[in-house]
């Protein structure tokens, strides 16, 4: 008996054409719409330069952060060729509910401001006044004042 070789082809589909998947774009849109409210639950941050050293090499930043349920964080950041250092002086972000506990004690706030004042002097900042006595108040804004010269 002679041997014949042949290749098998996949069976041909004999039914109606396969429907197109039109629900994929709808699924993508629904996914995006449900993710949008979660974006509003982050901490809003604002970073601005409030002073520069006399040689222009270093900058003093004020970083204000606000939480979705109230409260916030206040940090002063010193950046330049000598490196970058941050000084957290206030943090009363709400853990939920109506409470806004201050996590930075008055003594720690005063210590960090004194340390910042020393660094401002060594890095050549002028016109920046540090007010550690304002650490005792409920609102700790105005801990630094910058004169416009």
C-alpha cells in the first residue's frame, strides 16, 4: 500500500460570524470613572521658594500639605550645594473624624527652628527671621518671616 502524506488543516468555522466585543471601551470608561474619586483622597502639597541665599546657591522652601479630612503639615526645606535638609515643624493631619492631633511637640518645633536658624546663618541667608515663640500657638503659621530687600 503506498504511503501518502497530507497536512491537517484546522476545522473551518461554519456558524454565524463571531460577534465583536463592543463592551471593552465601556469597561475602560467605567474603570476610569470609579478611579477619579480616589484621586481626591490624596494630600495636596504646595512647595514654594520663600528666600534665597545672598550668593543665590541655596534656597529656602516652605512646603504646605493639606489632608482631605482637614489638618495639614508644615515643613521648611533648605536646599543647595551643601545638600538638602527638611524641618517638619507642624503636623496635625486628621486620622479620620474631627480630631486633628498635633504630632510635633512645642519643644521639638522650637528645637527644629533653632537648628534651621543656625543653618540659615551659615549658608548666607539674610532677611529671614525665625520665631520659635510661635510654636506655642494652635496655628503654627508665621514661624518664619522674610523681609523684602
